[in-house]
C-alpha cells in the first residue's frame, strides 16, 4: 500500500512538474522579442507587440462560422446588410492582470469615394464613448492612413480605443487596440507595431 501511495505521489509530482515547465515555456515565449507575425495572401504583414498573445485568426476559424464577437471594448465588426463589410484577420490579447488590452486587425472593402477619416469616425466601441482625439492623417508603409481614438468606460475603468485605417485601393486594413487610459506603454507598443506593418 505504501508503494501504491508512493507511485501515485510520483505520478502527480511528474504531472505538476510538466505543467510548470509548459507554463514557463509559454511565458518565455510570450515575453520573447521575436513575435510570430501575421501575413495574408495580399502580402500584408503585421507583428504584434511583445507579450501580446494571438487569440484568433481568419485562416484558423471553422468554415462558414464567422467570428463570434466577444464583449470587449472594441467596435463591432460591420457585417452583412451594412454599406461596408468588415472581417477579422487576427486578434491579439495582452493578459496582464489588472491591465487587460486587446488588438484586432480587420479588413473592409471601402469605396475610394468614402473618406477614410469619416469612416473611422463612426468606429466607436459604444454610444457612451467620446472622442479622445480627432481623426488625423498619416502614412503607414507609404500608404495613406488615418487614426482616431475614443475614450470610455469598461469594467469600471477608463479605456482608450485607438484605430488606424490604412487604405490599399478599395481595401482598408483596420488596426484597433483597446487598453487602459493610463497605460501609455501599451499605446506606444501598439503604435510601433502599426508603423512596422508592411505590404508587399
């Protein structure tokens, strides 16, 4: 009986050691400076900030299932029936306790006659969110782009939702991040990833 208890203890010990090693590997991977990049068939390439974990991507979703939109402080995806249809490319989460943040990359077909700044101005996460900054023009990888930010409450905290739209013909790549309003480091990380995005 003592031997049976000893073997059971050894199996549990090995199990927990294995779990601890897996967790350590995962944490080291998340904190690695080399993050796995997302790339689509059009040559768009995006690398997330260090420590942000991939949670969903278009080529990993079940066929015809679409993307279930979680209750996060991000704008709802424009779906069928609207003038613009938008779909998910990839989403990343930063799972820091007490400082949750999200980053989502989508693409939409937007006629060139529709001003990019006007479209982004309609991309608020909710009716109670107010503009934190007006839409301003910029360039990303040599392509015309615009950026806008909204300020609102989520889970009893002030959050900023910042969106950059990059136009490539009639396709617009929309990079949206939501993070605590006091978290300037997250904003800087996201902006660096946006600047580093490329189109081949």
